[in-house]
């Protein structure tokens, strides 16, 4: 298949808002894809290269050759070039990689360059969500969507499922071959969000619920087969060699075969969680000095398999019984209740103890791996700050031509100190308004970032604060999103860095 066919579909996806229209575009392309290219095409439609590392990044794309006038690249040929790049190492590898990149991008049309650049940087922004792609695979193959979703859940990846569904003479039988296997990670079940406990309670309806403490750690999935233990992250990366302390905990459990879902985090001597950066840094390194200073403690909240018994389809309370039997003290603290007042009180106690919030779960729900199901609803305390917009970045994809990503600052004496950026929470109306507003406040424009006079106040919701060496104030917002613009406030009334430091527990 020519790459231009994929690039044309990708461009259409980026400018289409309708999910039905997006799915139709995906189905059409998948049906036209030769069997030998299905794996590559499905991976690229998901916004990813097949290679984990190519050595290319934003800096590599700053001076691209002029686009080709006519398309000539094939998806298989492009994949082969990226594979060649991924294998380069040692002296001369940078020069060789840059030469390959120049040749590849020089042979690409403008649409193909946009596609390739998005794949390299991981920011394709075509709105082709994985769930939508799986539904398109199901329609193109003529099989029920739930069959494809379950196979993807168990495979932990879309590519092999797309290949099985679209190239097998009996796709249903081929998809049935994906089963829960210790050692092969499955996509984790995800939670929806609610603004408060009452909102979550109303969504789950009457009857008992399970209220889990939501820990501010990294999501882990552990697999044990006899003495062998594997530890995977939420993105299904294998970090076993980095976390021997977690391996030791699982090896001590009274079971020979396990698949458990949980969190790992650094805990202080007082039992309270350490800052998230310490957990993230520890899980990302094998450095012995870091490991000696920071130990990760695992806490588990679900059991998917125990000693030959698959529990994915079992109700939550049964899975928790199995979990308690094997995990003991390594279980996430929880409350089972039918009283919303108890749930509210528990939420308050969990937050006071330094945890992130709670996840409220339907007691009879199965484990819907890979889905953000309605049976799990997370509740976090919402923090807000009134900050000042310091600059704004040009939008891309569906936001092309608009000013989108805003730079946020807190007052610091007579000036402002930056705390982060966000483009989350913006409606189409808000984007149109702020594009006009920030052009009025424009001080300079380097064709990417528009610097503005620090006059516009915006209310920002965020999940927490973390230390940062990137910003002068030493702090950064976590999961910031726009609530509203505050035309009733002047920049002199915005929150100060002193207030922000106090929220972070700093002086």
C-alpha cells in the first residue's frame, strides 16, 4: 500500500469531528489494505511506529527537505527505514540516521511528511482513538465489536488483533486464540471521573460499592508463573529488572500463578506517600544509588488470575476475596459500603492521609480490561488557582489556525513565574474567543509561541503540584485544565507563588 493512502485518511481524520465519519474512514482504509500491510497500517492509524526507539525527535524535524511533488513511498518501505534506524548504534550512527531521515522525508509529499512527523514525535493528533480503531477493525472484518475488544484486552496490543481479524479466513476463531496468559500483560481497566462522591454514587446506583483508596503511584500489573515474576506498567512496558523489591513481594505470595493489578509508590517513614516524582524516578532507573534511597512498595486492588482460575469475568467482590487470600498486607485499603455518608467520610480521611482520592467501584462488575468503564469512577479533590496567561501556542490538527496551548503564571512580586501549560478543557467557543483576545494582547510572535501582555486571568483546575527544574518557581501543575476565564479579576488579583507553595506544603 502506498503511504499516501494512509496519509490522506489521516488528514481526513484530523479534520473530522464525527465519530461515525471517522469510523467510516478507518473501515474504508482497512478494507483496502493488503494483508501483508495490515499490521503496519493499524499501528500507524493508532499514531505509533512499530519501533520503540528510532533516535529521531523534534530536533531532527526542524529542517526538513522540501516535500516531494508525487507520492512514491510504501508503508512497508517506510517501516523498513525506521527499522534500519532503530538498529543503528555506535560511531557514525547519528550521521547515518540523519541521512536516512533526510532521504525518507525528501521522498514524502506534504501530507506524508505531516504523517511521518506525527509518528516520530508521538503527536499525530488525528483523533483516531484506539477504541474507535478497534470498532473499525470489527466492522471491516465483519465480527462483533465485543469480540475484537476482548481480544485486544487480552493481547495488550491492537496490531496483532487487527492482523488476526483482517487476514484470517475465520476471524472469530483467530480472535478466540487470545487468552489470559501469565507473563503477557493485558490492558488495564480504567476509571471514569466524577466531581465528587455523590456524583459517583448516583452513577453506580443502589447497592453496595467498593471504595478504594486512590494512591498517587505508578500503575503496575504483576504476573507470576512459578518462580518467574514480571512487572508491567500501565503502558505495558516491562520494568521487572528495575523493581526487584516488587518482585520479592510477589514471590513471597502463597500462589504459583498470579496476575494482579495495583499501584507502586515510594512511602515515607510516616506512612504517607512521597512526592510522585520520587516514585517515577525510581521506576525509571536501575541506578543502585537511587534504588538504595528510594524503595517502591506495591499495593494491589484487583486479581485477574490466581492458580489456574481466570477471574476477569467474575464480580469484583469475588476477585477481592481471591486477592485478599494471596496479597495479604499488600492490598490497597478499601471500604465496602451501602451508605453514601460513609463513602464521603472515607474520601475525606483518604485525602487527609495524603492519598490522591478514591475509586468507587460497582461490587458486581467484571474486570473490563482496556476500557474506561462506568463500573469504576475516580473522585479527586479539585484544586483551583487563578493564574495569568503569559503566552499561547499555535494550534495544530483540528485547532489549526487557532491559539491553543496557554502558558500559565502566578504572581511573584512585580512579575510572574510560570507553572505550566495546558490546552485541556477548552470548548470551541473558548478557543475562538481566546484567539481573538490574545491577538489583542500580543507582544511578539515567533510563528509558534505568541507572547502576550500578562493581563488575562484564567481559573485553572489541577490535580496536584510537583517539584520541577523546568520552571523558575520550582513547581509545576499536574493535569491542569481550564475552568473559565476570569474577566472579573485583574492580573494584580491573581494567585501568588507564595499561595502555590503553601498548597504544595512548601515555605
